């Protein structure tokens, strides 16, 4: 299946840990500073515990830090805040406002969506999103609330069915990422894997090689 | 345009099916509905907003969404209501354009004046009386706060917090253009009748 990829869509996605204590974005900014100029990244701000005012302030702080980095910044769920902060886009949950409706006012900002089944992947792809994020592919503590891991076969079935780029998420490691790519994933995404900023530089180097091949 | 004064605004509670009570209070004569639901998903909010906007159009009532400018835009609601912890009013105004209604919560005169400066169409002032609907740690402002804001600000005041049949008339007499209620309706045995009674009290104040 041919993939309609928006120009310059990165193939690695870092999702924020959801534990930013005060909305200052210290952890996210630390991650941004470790990004490699040669490895474009999507960075999704996903801090569900913050109210809209705090998310707006956080978005501005992250955007400022990202200005000179090779990263596109997306905000989870809130298209309005993403627009107000002039971020690069919004990442919708499976249970978010329908993507087609968000498209009607978000204009050309990047719009991605999480999906947890083939059925919702097909539906989301038809609604005009730029990419899908499917998971959990493998077992991971942060995604257990979304059910048992779905496996790389399910990922492959989705990648072969839809014509938008699909990111694999859930228990992704440098060891299993090649399997996801072999199943047709456009890229990979993770939360906890990238939280530790001590190991992050080496991981990014590894992923750059994996994604280039 | 917000409804002509004096009017009743119903703010939904965390009920799993807020559309039912909205339908009833519209029958009872409420002229403004605010969808406020903090635990619902974006998709659910959108679906409720669509339904409530349709119901409000049928009843010539105004429909606004609390906090979520994105949902208001997606459902083409008449406007939004923002608290002090929501998206800043100026940013919201840019997204909404000049025509959509924007209400801002205020609990001080300073907040009310800033709301006016930032482009609010009305200020939701409260809490006026003791209320059980939301966790409030501060003291009620009392109806005299309405008069003080009315004297200083040029935008309509919608009073909120502990307003019921007993104090609604006094609230309007103090200078509020409208009253916003949650519990006085949602916890009433018959929401439609509770709305009708409040509307009748407001109309006798004219």
C-alpha cells in the first residue's frame, strides 16, 4: 500500500511522561536539548493532569525550547491550546473529538490520532488525519490501561490496510523496533523508554541508525 | 448575543446523561445552556454539544461550552465560558473570532475588569451565595459584589453560586443580567418545574 506522508514527518515520536510536576516542562525541555540535529522527532506533550491555562503555558515554554531543534511539537487532545500556542499540531486520542471536525478549524496543522483497533484505524484514516499511532503493540506499564498488547501482527494488518503513516507504540525497544518497521510501521513512539535523560542520547543514536536503514 | 436580561442559565452537572436535563430546563424557559463536564471524553463532549446546540436553536436559547474552545468550534456552539484556569481570554477570542460569545468567570472586581478588557461578552461572577455544587474554599461574595462590579464594568453580569428561588430576585435587583444555576435545577425532583419557577421569579423582577 502506498503511504501518503506529509512532507518531513519524523519517524520517531517521543511522548511526554505525563508527570511534569508544575507545568514548567523541565523534563520535556531536558529531552529536547538531547535531540540530535540529524534525527527529526515528533514530540507529543501529554500531561493530562494540567488544566488548560497550565497546558498553554507549558506549550509556549516547550515551543521556545524547540525553536532551534529538529522537532515538531504536538499537544495531546487539545486542538484549541495547540492553535493558541502555535504548535505544529495536535494528537487526538481514540476518544477525542472526531478528527474530521478538528480538521475543519485547525487548518493545515499536523493532526495525528491514537487507535487501538483495525476498525478505528480505518475510520480515523478516512477522516483525514496525517498519521495514526497504534498500540499497545508490546507490553508496557504505561499502556496497560488500554488492554493487553496487540502484537506486531495486528500492527501489520493495520499498516497494510490504511494509506496513512502508522507509528507503533507500546513497549517499543531498539530490539523490537525493526520488527515494527518490517510490519510496515512508518515510525515508532514511546513514553517511558525516553524518560531517562541519562540513557536518551545513546538511544537516539541507536534509533537514528535503525530508522535510516 | 447573550439573551436579554433577566435570564436563566443552566450549567450541566457531572451526570452521565446531561442532555436529558438540558431538554427539560429548556422546556422550563432557560435561555442559556452551558455544557460543563470535566470527566467526559472529547468525543462525548462533541456529541453532547451537537445535541444541545440543536435543542437550544429550537428554543431560541444560547449554547456555550465550558473550557473547551475546540469543542465549541467543532460543534459550532454559540460560544464558550472560560474560568481563570482555562485558556487565556485573549487567546480564546482569537480562535473564536469576534461573533462568538465568550464568558469569563471572575471572583473579584479586578478579574471582572480584566475579562472585559480581554474581550469577554459577559462575566460569570461568583460564588455569590454558599454553594454545594463545587468545592469552594473562599467566602461567598454576596449580592453587594454584583452591584460593585455593575458600577465599574460595562459588560453584563451572570451571577453564579448558590442561587435559588429564595435569593434569585435579590440577585437580579443587585444588577445581574442573568443567573446561572447547577444544583437548584439538577438536584430538584422536577428540573423543568424548577427552571420554570426560577424564570417566573426573574420575569417578575423586570
